[in-house]
C-alpha cells in the first residue's frame, strides 16, 4: 500500500489491543526516573513488564503493568495530586505545539481531543458544552481498578496545568466528577483542583468555565497551527494502521524526518531480523528502499506546499547529502523540478 494512500485515510480512534505498541518509551522512562528519585531502581520498577527501554514504543499491557508496579511500590496515596509539577509545551511533543499555536482555547481543546492518542493515551475523550460549563468527558478508559483511577487523576491534574500554560495564567476547573468512591486521600483532590469534587458519578468529567473557551492564546499562529495539525493527522493515521508492517515502517520514518535509518536499524525497531524484514517486504511486493522513497516523496511535496524552506533545506531534511540528488529524485517522482512544482501550485517561494 503506497504511503499516499495511507495518508489519505481519515483519522479514527484506536482499536484497543493490549499487545499494540503505541506508548512512547519516553513516557515510560519519565516514570522510571521519578521512581528512581524515590529510591526505587529501574529494574525493580519494570520487573515483570517485559519493557525494553531501547525500543521506541511499548504496549498498552506493558504500560499498565508498569503503573501497577508503581502503585504496589509507592502506594495508592494520591501523591500525584499533591506534588506540583512544572509543565512545558514540549512535554506534549508535536501535539503541544499544535495546541499552543491555536487561535483560542476552544480550538486548542478540540485539537487535543482529536489527537490525544499521540501523547500515549489509554482513554478516549469527548468535548462538549453544558450550560455555562465546558466539559471534557472520558468515554472509554482501558485500565480498570486502581490503575484506571490513577490514570484519570493524573490526566485531570495534567489538564489543569496544561490549560493554565496555554492561557498564561492561573486556571482551575469549576467541578470534577469521578465515577468511583471517594478514596482515603480525597482531601488531596480538593487541594489539587481547588473546586468541588464529586464522586460516584456516571462518568469522569473535567468541567471548567465556558467563557474561557473564547480566550485567545498568546502564541497563536494560523500557519503553524495548520502545519502542526496536518502533521498530527499523518502521525495518527500511521498509528491507526500500524498492524500492517509497511505502515509501521512508514510510521517510524515519518516520526523522525531527516534521520532516516538503515534497514538493519528499522528491522531492530520492529524486533525482526534484517533478512526476515526483507523477505516479508518482498512477499508484499515492495522493498525498504521503495517505502523510503514514498515517504521522502510525500514529505517533499508537503514541505514544498506548506513551508518557506529552500530546496537545499528540504534536501537536507530528507537525508540527501547533495541537493542535485534530491532534484533528480523529485523529477523522477512528479516529472517537475522542486522549483517548477512550487511555482505551479503557487506555494511559498
């Protein structure tokens, strides 16, 4: 399946499968470091999870097992609600920059709901407005029990910090609704959220003032927002169809443009031998080089259409040591030079 067809697929939510590798290992490593700060070695915190920190992604089940280990070792005490944590927009990767460059908080929230899977989520979010309140509601939560409870509380505390960061001022929700009984540490919810927290509700909801939705964001930039959202869409599409080995390779390549790995490195990321990967691709009627060329073509067209990057800069981003090699490849792909293509579609010079 060519990359151009993959990128045309409409965004949709994950089909949750516990052995699906969708969680960025960077998030796992962050928790490992937090536990080490509490005196718990990485090998103890990861015991029984099967997590390999040298890989880029872990499965849902491995992440759930890691969180379960954490709660076994540190206790279900709500500590994640009482320790104020400094957040940066870079913590959310490409999704963070898409939100930050949005025109208003409402637009940022809509982008977050649409693409939150890129941040390694084990839940699905819905957004609506109810009277004078904006509502973020969890409509599906993968883990249950205490891991699910931790996931909700960590999420809602993170939402509070993120909205404050986007608005550039203090923010607090109007109400928090939770679908479980009040835990022993319920007072920490009040200290964290500074609003009524209501337990034993039908669903988990983060509610805040509707008026905040219209507030403009200081870093708003329409062009940046468009480019970032398009990139989010592409990455999400790749995640959605990564069961296909070709799609998984495309996902790896699109995640690190400008740093295209050799076939051996890609095979290692996929936990395959290089010969096995070559054989599987050959059985599918393609090759690693052909997939790499497809990805480069799509990225080249995207850069020429949506950015002010020079042809030299684009060539470097696509891993070409000589701009003439890039021009030759682009002529082969679309029968126009990069300059002719950009002029024909009226994109930035």
